[in-house]
C-alpha cells in the first residue's frame, strides 16, 4: 500500500460500500444501485469482497470452499486481508482516481463483523489487518442492510444455492455477526445509511437511492 495515500489524494470518484450479513441482500442491492447511478449518467464500477480481481477471486474460492473446514480463524482473516490489499491497489483506487463511482459488496466492516464478532479474534488485530490491507482507502458512504437471523436463514434457503464454508456456520455464529454489524453501524461516524432490509428488494433499493441522493445531491 506504499502509493495508496498519494493516489487517494488525487481521487475524483466516490466509494460506496454495502454491508450486511449473509441473506441481507448486499449483492442484489449493489447491482441495483449500480443500475440506478448508471441510468443517471455516471460511470460505475460494481465489485465485491473477497474478489474483485483475478487474485482476489482465487482467494475467494479458497476461503469459501467447504472442503477446508480445518482453516484456522487467523488464516481466514489473512486471506481476506490479502484479497482486499490486491483489490484496493489494483481496482478500487485506480477507478476512483479516474472519476468512477465504485460500489463494493462488503469491505472492512465485514472483517470486523465476521472475524472479530463472529470468530472472536481480538478487535485490535482485525483493525490492524484492515489498516494494512485498505490503507487510507475508506468508503465515502456505507450502506448497512439490517435483517433478522430468521429472515437471513429464510432467504438463504429460498435461494436454493449451495452453502459456502461461511454460510454453513451455525445460527450462533450468524447471530454474532448480525449483532456485530448492528454495533458497527451505530459506531460508524462516517457518512452512512442504515436500511431495514427485511422489505422486498424494490422497496430496499428505493430507500438506498433516495438516501444516497439526499446525501450526494450532485449525483
């Protein structure tokens, strides 16, 4: 991240992040927000964590693979951090520097929710990993999607997709993650929106774009 700070000083774009537990709809809402801002004439990059780059996607496949149940919590944290470091340097900062809007499905708050609140890794360790991997790159606006454990489980069952290594953790783990996101969103002193994601996806998307345009009227 040696050149991250200097690049960020020159950046022209806006960085939006959607955060929430599995089943909250972060992926769906990232794409809907991307479509809404694209329709308004903006150049928008929609990306995700872990992933976003060829290296990041390889790491994503590894960290979510059900075959690696023995993966230690520290290994998991470091893999997520490695993917983010590559993502920030290769994709996010260059896109912001050229004036694009970047919308990311999860970022540093997810590491705190999953690895600290969920896994029990000391918060200072997770925050230190976030500083190394993200450097000075911080969201301009974070959108927190709140959903209950029951609704999260219902949606994951409804998707009828295979369950990854993180999603296969029990309800106690998922509940700790949800509580973690609630605490993180309340402590976040930056520009943020806290959205009731239990509504249908169209209603949630309207809440998000309305709040984004209220906070960023020039969009």
